[in-house]
């Protein structure tokens, strides 16, 4: 089979994917270990039988609805290529707003920063890639996620990150200048959980109680014991949760509570500042 013929198989993904052509190109690049420009330059190139078989395996997994990132085992986030696995949420572009907000709050001087529920390590590693002076910690309750985050760290060569296993703040010691998290925030009855790629992701990374706020509520309360004077706490949350999250911050005594929007204009990140006095 030639490259041009393989690309036509994109039509088989029309029912399951919003981007059949792109998915097909990604699978083909993955199998050939070539950049996408190669596909356009060499449409007449014949694939070996082994490569055709590997391509079909990718295509069939996608036809069953599996997310492209799990099939490739990789996902781009910020400026980084991250390994992903079924133990973790697939990093999303929305979460880059959390990274950007965190970077805008504090400069590149020696500071302690923690990422709770780090998963692939996406947020911790993106922050570390931009702030060489920070001492960044990433925690996750799932050992498979901690191991994955460490593999991503090693591949990216970001030595100033420490990944530890434990629930939310529990494995941490001392005080932090900033705590960030993209915790689960979907309520368990949300029908969004039954549709598309999200069906393949771990529920434990998505669902937080009946109102989707149970983990955010816990972290806001528990972080008071872990934030330095003037330290920041930032969350990603659902687009309809900003008012509730701001109230939780204010009730706990945080100040300077502000919400930021994602690239689609939806409320997505809320932060608060912890002052003892
Ligand atoms: N934004 C994700 C979604 O809607 C959920 C991410 C999360 O729960 N932290 O699929």
C-alpha cells in the first residue's frame, strides 16, 4: 500500500473522530517514525507489510473510540512531548491556562511549588521547564502515575522536580510559595462522561463527588497548613464552577481571589492568596 492510499482510510474514522484526517496522519507518522511533511512529499512511497499491519492496529483502536494519545502513547502539552498511559488523564490545552497563570504570578527565583494530582507530570514539568530556579514537587495517589511522571522527567532532563506518591498534600513537608492543581471536578451524573475520548480515561481523575467540588473543597482547606505567608493556591475547574470555587476560597479566609478564562472564553482557573494575618 502507498502512503496516499493509506491516508484515504481516514474516512473510516468519520463516525468516531472530529479530526479523521489528522488522526490518520498521526498514526502513519508514528508507524513510519517520520514528520508529517514526509507524507506530503512522498505520497507514492510503498509501506512494508509490517508497517501496514501496525497502522491498521492504530486505526482499529481509534475506530473503537480509544483516544489518539493513548494509541500513540504520547501527547503534546505546553512545549513538551509527554508519555501518557491509562493511569492518567490526557493533558489538555485548557490546562495550559493554569500553567500560564502560575508563571505570571511568580518570577524565576528560588521558590517552592507543588502540583497536586500531577498525573503525567504535565503541569509540574511545564512549570519547571520555564523556571529553572524553582523547586517543583508533583504528587499523585496512583503509583503508576508517579512512575510515568518520573519517566517524563528523565526524558526531558528537568532535574529540579521531585515526584512523590500520596493523596493531595499528604506526602509534602514544609511550606510552599505556590500550590497548583487540576483535580477531578466533574460531578458523577454528568453525561459528558459517557461520550467520546473521556470514556477511556480514569474516572478517579475526572469525578469528584456529587457536585464535582469535593476535591477542590478538601485542597482549599488543607492547603492553609502548607502555604507560606502570601503563597498562592490555583485550580483548574469546570466552566460553571467559578462562583462556587471563589466562595470556597473566601470562606476559608484567602484573599485576592480571581478567576481567569481559557482560550474559549470560559471560566477555567481560580486562585487565592493565603495570608495568616
Ligand atoms: N476538562 C476535563 C473534561 O472536561 C476534565 C478535567 C478534570 O476533571 N480535571 O474532560
